[in-house]
């Protein structure tokens, strides 16, 4: 296989955070399941729900639509997990935002592409080399990300939205092994839509996971309230990734 130099961070790292900052209220269209099967070319990847969570995009069309509209155009949204208690709130017709949630995406151009062990092993070096520049809030990539998010939130709320984001703070790598590379980020975002304004500090776990030779972007998010949240999200992410690898 020819080695292709690729840029794994071209998509917005915390796009999901903005999605759920917008109120969501919907009735479930399908019944919940414990496992989600993803068809990626000729491979089927099984994603078990984290303990205490449910896959929500398949249950709530409104959730799927809202996550999709703020997803990077080059990515395909595969799954969204919300706490089971939050899904129950949605079934009762209540709304978000939510403080703990996940997302899985794949690059559209790589949905059917095999990634070799050597290609995956190059990801940490690529992140260390290019991550700071790509995550620079004043750089072209993050500026384009914010513009895309503002457009998506404006469509969702039917109001002109203004999205501001602090400089993401890289809290370091927390899982670096064959087929898994995870880093944690901390940032604060502010969304102004109409007369409504929300300012929220968020932890984001960004993981690259190689499953059945496919490259998945596994995101985990938790509202930041204290340093204890860092350990909670780190342990949660590692446990869930172990569940994903074990299911495949």
C-alpha cells in the first residue's frame, strides 16, 4: 500500500460542543440498542454504548440533524452517545444542553480506506508537529471552524449566531498505544444567539482509534467544573475505547 501523507486534524476538534449548546427537544423515533454497527466499506465496526449512555442519533432525528449541521463538511457523523438520563429527558420533551456526551466521526474520504499499523503509528508525531498551529485560535483552520460553527448554529436557532472560543489548552496525551492515540483539550466557548448567551468551559478528549483497519475519530466531552473532571473524562475515555476494541 502506498503511504499517503494526510492531515488528521483538519476538522473542528470541538464541533460537538457547540452542537449540544443549542437546545434539543425531540421524541424518540427508534428503540435504543446497546450496540451500534457501522458499515465502513467492507468492514462492520461495532460500537458498544458506554456504561450509562445510549446512542442518541439513531433514536432522535433532531439530535442527528443538529450534530450533522455543525459537523465538518469533510467528516461523516457515525454515532452520538448521551447519558441515559438525558435521553429520558428528551423522551419527556425536555431540552438540553448536556454536560457529558460523545461523538464518533470518520473522514469521508477515508471511510473505506485501510490504515496500516505504520500509518497509524505516525499520528502522534503528526499531532505533536502540527497540532499547535492547527489549534491556534487566530490561525486559518480555527477561524474557518468558527465560521462553520456560526453558520450551523444560526441555521439551528434561526438567529444570527456569534461563536467565540478561547485558545484551546492542550492538557497532554493520556493514551498512546498501538491503535489508540488520545489527547485532552480544555477551552471555553461563548455562543450568542439572539438574546441568549452561553459561556461554557469544556474538556474534550480527542482520540484516534484504528479498528479493523479503519480510522475513527472518537470524541468525549465533559463540562469542566473542577480538576477532578479531567480524571473522570480520562478514565471514561480509556474504558470506552477498551470496550470498542474488545467488541471488534
